[in-house]
């Protein structure tokens, strides 16, 4: 009898005992292609010798030193490497243990930045509907995932949510792509004016929306307009790249594809590639200097920030990505995967959209392709697809509530950067079989 508190009390799961490249192996010897990297985590696969060696060496040298007393060499080295490769004016790195902590840190830093600037009236955070920023209460408040928020609504901090940039579902038929992007971006300005221009501290968004929408990039020009609005009203732009960053979408930092710079960016998942729990918040020199020249103390912190073993793992992971030119490989493999998915599934009557960027791809499941209508939520299509894919030996990430938190389903794919074209072809075939099993035609 297990004494583990699982994610779901009524689900029986296989026991993973080993990892081999792009595959996980259960105790019965069955191999599963990790087509979603868990939750877009395992970007280097499951048996990278260099990362494993770095972790072993660090544990043997120094396992832990509290950052209230000591700096550590791996944390300094990883911060230097990230900033050397970061766009814009990003200059400081605050290490945490995961994505939710990174978002919490970003929200608190934005608030303290304005307090230290002498603008304590700036307190509002604007986010987007159908976003996901984490499961801690501050991050959950920022997120627009209605299903995840529902049970905890009385505990959440009041935050504003404007429309996502979700062209497939929300662009009017008579509207050009450019006009649509401007319309939804301009909702930010309207919300700033509604709240009071001098009361808003930041806007947070995912450059490519992950778990809640299923690999949805913004339309061209959307984020440039968002950046203009933030600059016009003096508010901070926080980009959540926990799922889409660290090379996943074909750029080390996902917002590079948008041609903009950000004030704060949150990363995790691919930063540790699953070898250690680690996340980070990066901010500009201007924000850091405001704190440094003010109180000198960011009133925040966790026990494991800057953990030596975690940062040693992150350092090895980022070096592997850069030294092996895996970001470029993600671009080329991403194009290959996009073509393979469309060749295999674009004609299926219940696949409404195939989208994404790099090795971050989503498939929208619909009841009716012409109307884009969704299946009834009680049919449990996402759960059935997950089960069917596992039976085929594929780990993918089906999600529900895609349209509004209750209706709509999608499948999210985020295979390892090291996956070969042959392995991606195999993944698409397993997915095709699973979809036709659940949704026969």
C-alpha cells in the first residue's frame, strides 16, 4: 500500500524505473517515448552523461550552503552564462526551485521596485485569460486558468485579466491578423486606463501559451504593441517563459522571436531539464539598481534559492544546449515535426488546428471542424487520449478547458531537443494511432 499523496487519488500509474535518451522505462520493461518532456521539462532526454557527472561532482564537493551566509561557484557561473546569452538589458538572476516560485518572485519584485521608486500606489497586476503561471497562490491569482482557480477563488489576490492572443478561436472572420493582434493588445491600454494609469505595476504573459491553450504563439506585432503600451504607461513587462523558454521554441529566450526586450523574465523546466528542480527570475540592471540604491534588500527568499547542486545541473544543461547548438536543432526539428503532424493529422475531422513554434506544438481537438465546436466536457476526450497514447508507448500532454476553462481540448507536444527525425516520425505515428482509436472516422 502506497503512502504517497498522488496528483489524483483514483488513478493507477505505471512505475518508472529508468530513462534512456528520449524514453522512459517502467518496471515491466515497457518503453515510452517522452513526447511532452513530462511538462516540457526533459529537453535533453533522460540520460545525459555530462549533466549527471556535473551533479555527482557537485554533491561530492558541496551539497548545500544557505545563501544568507554564502555565495556558491555554480550559481555565479550559471548566472554569468545566462546573462551572457540573454537579450536586452537583463542583468541579474534570482534562482529558485521552480516556475511557480519564479513567478511569485517576479510579482513581488515588481511591487517592491515601485515602492522603492516612491510610487507605492502602483499595485495592480494585469494578466490574460486562459494563461497559466503556476499553482502557488500569487501565481495562481495571476493565471487565467479558470478550472485551476475555481476551488481557491476566495484565497486569490485580485488581479485583472484581459483577452489572450488566441487567433484560432477568437479572431473575427472579417478581421485581418494584424488588426486582430492590435485589438487584443489594446485591451491592455483599456484596462490600464480603467484601473488608473498610475496604479498599475506590471503586465504578465507567456510568449507562447503552454498548458492552458496548447502551444499558442501570439500573432505578429502583438508583443511589439504590448511593449509600447508598457513603456507609455511606465509599467513593467513580465514574461513567463517557464514552459516555452530555454530553447523550447527555437530561441534560448522565447521572446527573442517577438523582437522585443522585457523587464523581467521567468524560466524553469528546461533550465534543469528534469535533472534537478530549478527555476530563475531574471531582471534588468535598472530594476536591480533601484533595489540596490534603495533598501538594498529584496524582501523575499526561500530555503533552496541558489542551491549548489541545482545550479550545477542548470549550468551543465545550458552548456549542453549552447555547445551542441541545440537551439538551432530545435528550429529545424520543429519544422520537420510541424510538417509530419500536418501530413498525418491535418485531414482528421476532429483536428481543428495544428500550431506552435520549435519543438513546442499543439493540436486543437474539435467536434466540428467547420464551426470549431468542442466536445462536451463530460466526454473526457483529453483523458481518453492520454490513456490511448500511453497504451501506444507515447507520453503526450492532453489538456481540457482550452476554450474557456471548461470547454475544449488540445494535445501538447514538447519532445526532447535531442530527438532524431526518425524518433519524431515514430512519435507522430503513435499519436496518430491514439487519436484514431479515441476519435475514429
